[in-house]
C-alpha cells in the first residue's frame, strides 16, 4: 500500500493508499490527530487534558464496534466514520483513522481535497462532561476539559488550535436561544463586543453571543450581566448575510430561528428549498443522534431532547404512558410499512 503523507505545521495526516472498501462501500482512509492537548487559540480558549476521552472511547467500544460519525465542516451531513478500534489517546492528543465514503459526492470531494493537501485539519465535536477553569500568565481564562463524550469528527479548513493544526474542542455552534433584549434597546456593535469579551466563562458562555465559530456575526449584548439577543443586531446580521450571499447552513439555521422568534423575514428563500433529512440517514441514528437533532431545532431543551430520545428507544410494552405508547406504536407501524415496500 502506498502511503501519502500530508504535512501542515505540526500535524501529520496521512491519506492511506488508494480506494478500499468496507461492507462493499468504497472508502478512502485519512489518518491523523482529531484533537490536541495543547491550548487552542481565540479569546475563549479551551484545553483538553490527557485521559479526557478514555471513558468515551470505552463506551463506544462497549456498544459494539461503533464508528464515530465523520462530518464535513461540522455540518450534519456525514461523509464517513472513524472505526472506534482505531481511536486512541497518546501524549499528543486524540488519534484515529477516518474512512471517507467515496460513493457520495461530498465524501469524494473531501477525500480528494485531503489528498491534494488543501484540507488537512480535523476538529472534534464533544460534550464536555467535566471541566475546571484556570488563568494563563497573560490573565486569559481557560476552560479545561477533563472529561468529554466524543460524538463526531470533522474535516475542516480553519482549525481553532492553529499551533497544533488541529481543533482542540470546538464543534458546531449550539443554538443558544438567548432571551430578547427589552424593546427599544439600541445596538452599538463595537461597545457590545467589548462587553461580551469582558464576560467570564464561568458566568455564562460568551461564544453564544455569536452565530458562528469565527465570531464574526454578533447578535447579543450584555445587560445586567446576562447575554440577550438584540433585535437590531439580528436585523443587521440578516442584511449582511443576504448581501454577501452567505450559504453556511449552520449559521443560516440559527439566524432563521431568531428571525422567526422576532417576526423577521427568514434568511432562507423558502422552507421548500431546505434539504430534508432522508429516511436512510435517520435509520442509522442512535439515541444520541436523535437527542442532538431534537436539541438542534431550538424548540427542545437538552433535558427534553434527552428524554424523548430515551423514550423512542424504549420498548412499547415497557411504556406506562398510554398516549406515548400510542405514538410509538404508530411510528413503528409506519416504519414497518416503509420497510415492506
């Protein structure tokens, strides 16, 4: 097998040979570090400690030869998987091999760009389960992740941890669903940014003042120590996004939710233009995927999403709620009917 090595700063990522297959599906393998134990860049840096992923790796393995979902630029559009038996920690970070599905267009394009040495960085999507805070010598407050659940890996072109050339922790931006500022609140973007930058991570998450990981699209200000979305800011971002023709699905989806709540026009041309989540994708989801999808709608709290996901996986006969039992029966009946076609 021919091994091609892609170097990007401190990262060594390998595109392993030519096309292989898994279960009859053509795949291209890419090897490298999903996360680094070094401090990441940015005004609100994170640092993952060695051992943070060990429990999550063991959990994946206990569930039976699971593959960690591989996404493209953190969008909910899987392009492959990372077999959990290849994922491990070493002194440098979290290492593994991703198997990119070459039978789908985005997967083939992603693999081709990796072999071309254009996209050579990884990023992980995690759920921090244990964390502390510390300050650097420069007085910057750092969130230290000591335990994390790994739920996705992405190939990305702009990592947060530029020194290590891998992303330490950032996943797709969560939809924060911030409260709305009082009517008549004026918007001063520069002053609002300063107030947000002065916030402490332990008080709230300042990143939720923005719609994107680059923190360009700010929609929130600090009032009485709390982050609140300002309608005038949302309108300003909406105008900029439309003028520039931005097509970032994540950003547009979050912006659309705030627009809907504030009675503003949607950034999407129409609901019908959105790409639906196909049945064959949903069939492969586990409870964690259902939980994440529900929470991403912005209409379910994390606890509510987790509850619904757990109930969907429960046998009907063990469900004591008559209404819920009926819903589950109907869902499974519809699924069985589709499977018979």
